[in-house]
C-alpha cells in the first residue's frame, strides 16, 4: 500500500545532522516548521512527535476539557476521536457525506449544543472537507481543528476566490508523517500549524513541556518535540511533496479512467473546486472482502479501512452513541477497498493493478 521514499539527499541530510551532534532543539526543526508553514500558507508551524500527539495538543491549546463537547466523524482513524477523551472532553459523533466521506455539514449543524466547543474536521483519504465547515464554525464561535494527517498537498478553492491548502483551512492543523503518508520523516513525526495569531506561541510551548521562552511552565504540555534528524529528512521530503502528490493524482486519474465502465466497481469522486491529495484511493464495491481476496491472489496489496466505526469500538462501549447507526458511515465501512496509489508506483505495477480490477466481477 505504501513505499516510503528514501534517497541520497535524505540520507546525506540525516547524516550531516547526526554528525553535527545537535540532535534536539536545533536549526533543523525550526527550518522545517518555517518551510512547512510557508508551503501550507499557515501563520506558523511546529514539528512534533506524531499526528496523534498533534491532535491532543490542538485541543489543549484551544482550552478544550471536561464538560466540553467536540464534534467528530466516526469514519476515521481512532485518534481523531480519542484525542477528545484524552483531554476529558466528550466526542460527539456525526455522519459523513455519502460521496466524499468527510463530515456532513447538516449533521454537524444538528449536533451543535451549548456545550460544543470544537469540531475536528478530517480530510479523509486526502479529500478536503466541505469549505462550509469553516464558515459554520466561525458563525458558532467553535474552534475548527483540521485533521490533515492524510492530506499533505490537498487544496481547495473557497467561495471568496482564495485557494487554501490543508493546514490552512482551520484554526489549528494536525499532520502525521507516518511512513505510509504522502511525506514522511524516517519514522514517526507530526506537525502543528495555525492560522490563528493567538495560538502561535501556545503551539511552540506545548511541545516543549508547556514552557515559555524564559522556561517557565505556563500551560500543561509535554515533550512532544521532533528530533533534528527527522526534521532534516522532512525538509528534503517537503521539497519533493508537490511533485509526489502530482504523481498520486496522475495515478488516481488513470485508475478512475480505467474503472469508468466497470460493471461492479465504482471509482472515488473528488469534491468540486478541490484538489485531492490521494493518500488512499478507495474503490466502492458491494463485496469488499471478495475484492481484497481477488487482488491478494494476484499479488496486489489492498486494504479495508475503518471497518468498525469509531463510536462502535470497545473504547466507547459506555458512550451514549455506542449502538447508534450512522447510515453513511455504516455504508462506507462496509463497501470501500483501498488500492495502491503511492507516487512510487511503476508503470508495470499500475498495469497489473488495472488488469486485476478488470478481471474482477
């Protein structure tokens, strides 16, 4: 499903950082944060340990805690929802759109209560969420936390004519650099971005034990810092990100074209006025297990993601929504199969994938 990129430029950068013996709190992390913010169009960005810690930190920065409600999708990776539990807040699960798999705007509106303090919008599989979520949160004075863990390089044209990249479509953005993602850092890693001036200093502090520049602890934080070696690798990968995402888009377009006339498989759709980052290419089928088995028999990796919605996993057995059926979430959980779409796919590999899909019925 993924083949992490690694080349001599990344190796040389990592070795130079190791040789410098400046392994933490050095120039590489600062440079990576600055470059990433510029790429996204955010005010600032701070590297951190991973995407999950970024989500926890985002809620802490926004002062979300006990008694607060956080609206989340259920069709997503589990840390998009358990981060609310980690700060003592209550996740409120809402359904997704039937075609784009992001939060359904009408469902979000219906779920807002006086206790609602934040919404976690997930750009699932690299698909940007509805731009209306930005306006909705602003009108209701809600913090919009952008889970962009799968959306490096995604962008969307807003109604005001501006084009915004993932990481600059909410108040606080959270990225993951896990090796399967569109870009990585040689291991675990994450990034916090913000478009909100009041959050800039808080983000830097919370990743360094909640300390101020004069080293006084002024907020509850932890050691969430990224190593200098990882940051140096990330800098090189970031310089390639646009090219890599373009290759993913070309791969996705090729698969979509080849699936146009397939009798039983449906290609994914892209939200109008947006550019998908294609972390995953998910085909819809009535028989997902059969498709996975067919591809596996032909030596092609395929995966079913989020087959148990978050709100129905054991961690939420005492949650009020544990037995609730979210219709679009249920459908997506039982119909999607992801195939390789990584930027390093070779031409013969793409042809093998297409031949396997054509032979499935």
